[in-house]
């Protein structure tokens, strides 16, 4: 295994400690670095915290944002709850699907984007809304979302 | 999550179904009801485990409260007025059972637990004839993990009560099973849903003992054994472990704590085993080998001052413990006695010594064992366990499987006469019998070692070395000062032999952590993976509870007391096998057939 | 705003002239005085359940313990609610002050804010503001620190005991109650856990006094409430209004003239149809709400609305207890089957009974409320479930 992976977990453990209470911050730390938690990372965390790997897995899979499957560099989460749905969630998804040539749940071949749906993001008055990694975007229209995604694509090319 | 029982102090009065009852404060409504002989159905509740309160089948009505309350998780409080059987309660319980059935693969006639399933019992009690709700099973992609030689995990039969998860964590500190995902996708999973044989599972089977349905079951070899018995070319020998004879009756409708050794032997003979032999014989042999191993390690440490000698030495009879230490404390594998377990010693001898004596071709021998254990199935499958040149033990049956065969054979177990084990390899001592209880190996070893070292019988009344008789829920420590040694063992004069006994892997882990942290100066550690030792093994009759295990334990010590030979080294067959076949303890032949090695495994 | 609806400026009103002035004043007062003020104010928790705040604090204060915690529940996951985000971004100082006062009253020196993962983007600003708080706390000699813990996308963690489990590094599964947080909360220690808005209310009561506070709202529902208004409305957003107003007034103000129904209290709340607008009071005496008001006009299919809610719960139930885990799936599949004609209309009655069982048997407060939307939508819009 590459050395830098090893270091990430050790670093996170150094920051947050070895207690069980540190588990969530550590998992969140892995997510913010890599966008998903691999089985290797989970076993490393289990070793550091002296808990079983299944316990790490069980905890991670409880939380929607702690992905245990490989994800792209930018994870797009479209809110699917009622008011966003009423205000055009479907068009937003279609726009993104067309742009990225992937379906909901998939990751682009170049591993840059993953498109997911999620439950209420708390922007009901400004739906439809989405998160790209941690950044929320609201009052989306197909045009607006096109611009946003295009910008991410450009940023990534640079 | 789960909450531990609170300490009980003063008394309070509550009303259940119109009856005023005075109970200790802190008792749950369920406990009160049970004391009053009011039956409240339960599923996730188990006597051995923390309260989860998640199945909701035990709900009762508390007059004045808006919602029903889970009786297992709700403490009785002064003045409570409880109805356990109101219309509201009955409808709610029926709904809950129906909901469980709707996501449960209920083709009961295809299920191993058919007739011994808590969900099936509830369904029958509640007359769930026309299912109220839609079937959800078809939408699910349930999987079955059947790649393990010991335990099969079938998610389609799981009701998510989490007894297995609590068992694996609270009793065993293994946590190979954990709850994963949430909502409709919530399931009991191993790490990344890997098959059980790829993860830290020790195959102890404690989850199997507590699974209310057929989601976790032993892999059965009943049909394979019948096939062997029907094969005229095969000579089928069977060995029975010490803890089987005191529990088998439970699986055949008898009260816990009945000693059924003679009836079991009779049943096995009627089933058609050519030779019905006793694992207790190799338990005695284990004591000789392991006792000498301990003495040799002590000598190397005390006389030769060999820094490489691994002390403390731990026992090796419990295959759950072996798999546990291989995963969890691999750096301590040199400390594990190299002795095979009695089952595997028996297997190796059955296809060598026994074959010779009986003039049989080992290829024609089918060696079957009946064990209180699921981990023994895995043990028999280990590649190391072929020292006879063949698979030493071909099939391992649990106590439960033997009960199935007895029923299949149409035998009325209770009316069978008491019969005797065959010979050779059928004679045993009381020391062999107590292998079935926590502390038993320690006691048996001390009875022999002390006498080898001093030439005198160990100074305990009736040979009952009660200080090492472990109990559940603790680590038992004892020490024995050795005086009056024979010349060969002068190096032990005045030495205080420090012993420790632990059962359940959660306590095994504690002992090993002490050793690792340098906080212990033990010489000899006995560890049994299961609560109470083998008598509480994963292959024993279901249900299990502290009370049931206490009765089994009493029966084991009663059986020991009733034996004419109480010490392993006085077993005449043991003496004979050394003379005729093995030579001496730890000798070349022993090394080849009776000892083994271990493998460090990934912890995660 | 119409004359009928009074906007209030308590929560979002300006800060006191001097930073952390109200806290400073409160720290000088005896604890009993503060609890008495809270009691007199009639303040009930703003998360939705409406437990009297004064009692919660009093009980926790009375438990002897070497360690106690003050937890701010900012895991705002209820569909249609977004007021906590607004409060935390507009008046974070008021939240911190409310928590710090709680710390003093109950004898705790550790505060934790559980912020939902969806709001992680707020973290830098909040941490900056927290630094300022800690400076002031030091100046005031008040030993009470506040830390922010993040959620990671699990609605159920808004349930208080699930929130503790989550902060302890575990799956966010609700615990059995009793014991209650007042005796055994985070890390098994006595804990006060309140909603973001409640802490601000406490601060405002300290500032304006219970008498002024009581003037707002009704007997059962004192004070103001921050409402999150969304759906078919020309003016979606955040509004601080008096509690206890009749729903028809609300609809007059916020509806688009064609309002068919209002879902009060989010997906776990109740759906009120047009014909009941007149008789429905928004508040603890009527339909309680954590602040979510979702408005639907006649173009909306209530079947779709319900289906969306049930999908939500099917995913967001923690999954441990039977009625919530399986019940949600049954309700969702059940309305689908009736809609498709695979099950008779009568099956809805069967499901209504199931919904009742879910309400009275689920392990936690959220589990007990997941079927609310089902029963209120099905009983009021039965025809939409069929055709």
C-alpha cells in the first residue's frame, strides 16, 4: 500500500485521538481527503482504535456521507426531498446526467464526478438544491447547473 | 443502545393484569411478569445479553401512557398499572410479528430451524394465517454465506434482532458481526460483507446458540454421516466430547442437567456406529502431554534460564480460542500449548493406533465426532489436521445434530438402557470429564502434574480443586505452592504455581492484555472460548441461559465424582497406549500425531 | 405582512450593544433565578417535542455528577426546516450565550454543537465566531468551552439519544428511555440537549425578562417561533412569528391563493387540508411544529407528496426497531399497490391500523412520528390515493 495512505490515518488519529468518540471525525477526515473510505483505510482505523473492522464498517455505512464505495473527486448530491422535487429536481438531474454522461449513482470514467441523490439538504425555500462536496448550491435551473458543472470541469482541467 | 441492569435496592409495588406485585426497584416490567408467571413474548431479549429493546414484540400497555412500552427495557416504577394482554397490545404484537414475517423468508419446511424457531412459535401463537401485509422478500437481494465449514449465515431468515451482534461483542469481544447500513437496508454484516471464513470470526457459534431463527446455523453433516453409516465398506467410529453427555437430553425433551452418558452410547450403537468411543480418553492423554509440556517449559525457564521459552503457557483445547489468539494476539502463539485438542488427538489415533489394533485400513475408517462446539468443525478442516495421512476427523456433529439423528432413527431416547463405551479408546477418568467445564482442564492438569512432581496426591478433599473451578463472568486466579518435590523436579521446590482460568473470549482478551502489558506473572492459563466452557458451547442445545449452564456444570462435576478413576495418569488405556504405541510423553510419536502448530492471521 | 400576522424580532433581532453583555449579566445571577425565569416564561423546547426547558435544566442541575454536558442540537434534518442554519449564520453569538448560560445553571463546562454534515460549509465562519466567544468567556471568567461536532448525513441523529450515540462515534441508533438525558446523556453523563432556537430563546428571556416573553404567543405556546416556509408560496423563507396563530391566517399570508394543504412540522408532522385551516392552531395546543411549513396548492398530487415522505423515512429510519424499519416499507409499498389496483381500497384501512401501531410501538420519538404524515394524508386525501 502507498505510504501516504498510511500516513493519513495516522495523522487523523494524531489529531482526534484513539477513543471511540474519535471515529466519526476520523472517518470524516478520510472523506474530505479522498471522498470515500476504502477497506484498507477502515482496517487501519480499526487497528488504531482497537475495535473490529466490522464495527468501523457498520458505523460508516450508517451515514450517507461516509461513502464506502469509490467516488469521484467531486461528489454531487441532488436533494430529492419534496420541495426540491416540486421545483424541478428531475430537470436538474437530467441536465447533469447529460453533461457528465452518467446516471445517478455512477462516477465518470475519469473519476472526477460522482452523481448521487440525497435527502433534504435544508434549502427547501430555495429548491432545487445540491451539494458539490461540502458546497451547497440552491435555486438551481438547468442553465445555472450547467454553468456550475462546467466551471468545475474547467477548474479541474487547469 | 443497550443498558445494563441497575443495582436493586428498595421495593416498589406495581399492578400487572390486575395483580398487585411488590418487586425490587430497578426490575424491568418483563422481569416482574416472569416472576408472576405471566408470559410476555420476546425476540431480541436474551438472558445473557444487554437489553436492546428493538424488536418491540414485548410491548405492554401502561395505563395512562400514550404509547405502549417495551417491557424488556422499561423499569417498573411505583404505582404503574400494566396490561400485558389488552386488545391494543395484542393487535400491536400481531402487527409486529407480521411485519417481521413480511421481510422474512418464511419457507419453514426448507429451514434448518423448522420446529425450533422463536419466530415460528410466535407466528403460530398469533395465528398469522393470512398475512396482513405485503411480501417484501421478493424485492430483497438477500445473500447466504455458506462457504464456512462451521457456520452458515442466511440473511433471508434474519429478523435483525441483533442478538448475534451483542453476543459477538459482549460475550466474545470479537465483533465479527455488526449492524451495517440503515433504514430498509439495515442488515447484520461482517466487514464489507466478506464471507465469515475471511474475517475474524472464531466459529465459536455463540451467535448460533442465540439466533432466534434460522439466520445463523451450524453447517450440518448429518446426511454425510448417515451415508457413511450405510456404506458397508466403511468402519465408522464415533467419539463423544465430555460436555455432550450432560446436555444432549435437553435437545430430546429432557430437563437441563441430566447425565445421559449411557443412553447416548446406547443410541449411537443403535444408530449403527461400529465403535462408540470417548473423547475423554484423549482428554486424559492431553493432560499427560500438556502437563509434561508445562513441566518442560518450566524447567527450561527455571533451570536452563532459556530466555526464549514461552511462558505463561495457555491451553489449546478450545478451537474458538485458537482462532481468536491467531487473529488477536498472534505474537503470543508460541505460548499456546502445542497439544492438539482432544478431538484431533483422537482423530489422529483413530486412523493409526486404533486402525492397527483393529487391523483396519485407515482409508476405510470414517471418523466422526460429536461435539458441543461449532468451532470443532472448522478445526477438523484445518490443513494441519491430517497427521494420520488422512483427514483425521472426517465429520464433526454438534450435540444438536446428534439429537436430530436420534430422532431420525426413531429412538425413544429416554427409555434406552445405559450402555458402556467400546474399547479401545473408550476408557476415561473424571479428569477427562471435567474438560467440559471452565476450569476443568486446569483442575485435571493439576491433579496429574502435582502428583508427577511430588509423588503425592494433590491435597484437596476428594480431589476437588475448587479454587480453579471457574465461573462465568470472571477471570479466576489461583496459585499452588509446590513442596516436597521428587528429585527430578527439585527446581520446582517452593515455587508458587500461578494459574488463571477464563471463559468467554471477552475475558480471554482481558487475560491476554494483562500478559501483554506485563501485569501478570502466570505460569499456566486455561481459556475456553464459550461461557461456562464447553458446556456452554456453540453446538449445545438451544436455548441457553445462565441457569441452564449452571445445571450442566453441576452435572459435569457430579459425573466426575461418580467415576472410579479421577486422574488422567491413572487411566489404564492411557498407560497402555504409551507402552504399546506412543513411547513416552512428548516423544517422537506424540510429536508427530498429538502436537500441532498455529498460524498468525490478520486481525481485520 | 397583513395586520393579522405579527412579525417578531426576538430571535433575529440585533445583538446587544456590547458583545456577550447578556451573558455577562446572566452569569451574575443565581441559578435558581434563571430557572425561575425560564419557568415563568413558559418556554418549551423548539425542536418539536415541546418539553419545558426550565424543567429539563432543573433536573439536570439537580443530578450530582463530576461531568455534565450542554449539547446544542443543530442536526436540522426534518424536511422543510432550515431555520437553525439561518439562526446559526445570523446570530451565532446568541446561541453560544444561551449554551454558556445553561453551562452555568447546570454546572457544566463543556458545550457541544452537533451540526449536520449538510451544513459543513458553515464551519469556518462558526469557528471564527467561536474564537471570539472563547475570548469573552475567558474575560468573564466563565469556564465553559464549546466544540462543534459534525454529522455525516443521517436524519435520525436529530433524535437526542441517537445524537449522543453519534457523537460517541457509533451508529446513530436511539437508546431506550429511561434513562433520560438529564441523568444519562452524552457519554452517560447528565446532559441538557436543546434545539438551536431554544438556546436563543433562553438568551432573549434573560435579556427581556419572562414577562415580556410571555406576552408573545398563547397560554400553551409562549413566545415566538422561527418558521421555515416552503412549497407553493410566493414568499418562501424564514419568518419569526408568534406562536398560537390559526392556520388560515398563515395561509392567507403565505399561500398562493390556491392552497390545498399545509404540512406542518415536516415529513414527520401532520398534513392539514383546506377544510381544517380554520380550526387549526399552530402551536402545542394544536399542531406542534419544529418550524417546518410546507404549502401545497391544488396542482400537487398528495399521493406524490406522501410517497416522497415515505421514501425518505424508508431510507432515514435507523432500522433497529421493527415498526419503523418494516412499517415504513409497508406503507410505501402499500400505497403503491392500492394505486395500481393490486390491493383493494380497503387495504388502506389495514395500513391505517398499522400506522397506529407504528405510532405507539416504535422505540424513539421519531419512529413514533413517521406515520403521522401517512395517517393525515390518507384520511384527508383518500381519493388521491386511489385515482
